[in-house]
């Protein structure tokens, strides 16, 4: 849907919509729940972890792990992107809880691969972490491409995302 950003003090703030926990709308075939979040055990080679499904208008699979340095995202990302529990494929996030205010993340986006950041993913990660009791209502999501501040604590509210903004190019477009 339409998202409107507000620019202030070299940052952009955007209301990203409400997180989706209804499995039909994510979509996912996971049918087990923990604290209102679809959850399943995922395994591949030496990796084994619970994965949580959250939608933000697109599907996300969120893993909370103890050490990101042990994750080979180039191997695990594409494997879980195509997991049969996600009929439309999924974005995959490996997350290390640093403390109640900071979460470090590696991102694998469906159809794109390893990326530096994912705004909807940061929102999904925060929503899952908050519902599970891992974080406060405002969290810094530390991505390879930078930091996003996520604020959300209520199923009936939109997630607010804020991050630094800088001009990366200028251009002109000629309309016919």
C-alpha cells in the first residue's frame, strides 16, 4: 500500500502498516503458534532453530540465534527462502538479540538474495521479538547497511520505522 514518509533532521519516519500474524494472510502453512506467532522448527545441515512467520505485506521468516558469526547466509538464506511452508517464498532474517534495545540482523530477501537492509523485515523482526518478550517497544535493528529504529507494541497499531536519509543521486525525468 501507499506509505508516506516524513523527513526531519536528516531522518525519514514511515508508518509501515500493522504486522500480520494470520497465517492465511502471511501466507504460510505453519500451524503451530507461540505467543500468537506462527512457529516451526527449521533444520538444514548443522543449523537447527525455531523460525517465526510474520507478514508486513510480504512474508518474513525470522530466526533468533545466539551468534550471527556462525551463520552462512549464502547457504541458509536461499534454502529457507524456498521452504515449502511458504507457498510464495519468503524473506529470511537471522537475528542476534544484543540487548532489549538492539538486534543485529543478516537479511536474505526473496528474489534478491543477500541484501544490506530490509525495512519490512526490520518491522517483522521487531514485532516478533516484542511479542516473544525479547525487546522493548522501541528497538534499534542493526543491519549491514545501517540502523533502523522500530517502534511498535500493540497489534492494533502500525509499526513506525525511522532511519537516516541521505541523497544518493539526482536526476531528471522527462514526461511525454
